């Protein structure tokens, strides 16, 4: 994740600019990752921006990747159904 992507995501989620700057400074030392950003947000009493279980995300994907994923049936527009 780039610093620009992190800034855009935090701005989109309504994080104040002064907090964004402080979070980026702290994350530059540890690495700009979704986990580090969320930790810094929580330290400041703000909601997470990347709200998912990082450790569980891979196992969830592995478990569900074997399931069949069928594309939804195409349905035409009302005018095409005549």
C-alpha cells in the first residue's frame, strides 16, 4: 500500500487531516500496512478503516475458494422480455 492510497482511504472514511499526518508518520517507521493504520486509528479512538480479520482472511478465502461460484443468470431489460 502506498502512502497516497492510505491517505485517500482515510480521507474517504472521514479521518481528520491532522490524524492522517500523525498516522502516516507513525506508520512510516513500522510500515504502511492496513494493520498498522488500523492500530494507529484505534490508539486515537477512531474507527478502523480496514475492518476485517487479517489472520482469518486467508483461511476464509481458502475455505470458500473451493465452493462453486456461478454467475447470476442474465436477465434482460423489461423491454427485451416481450
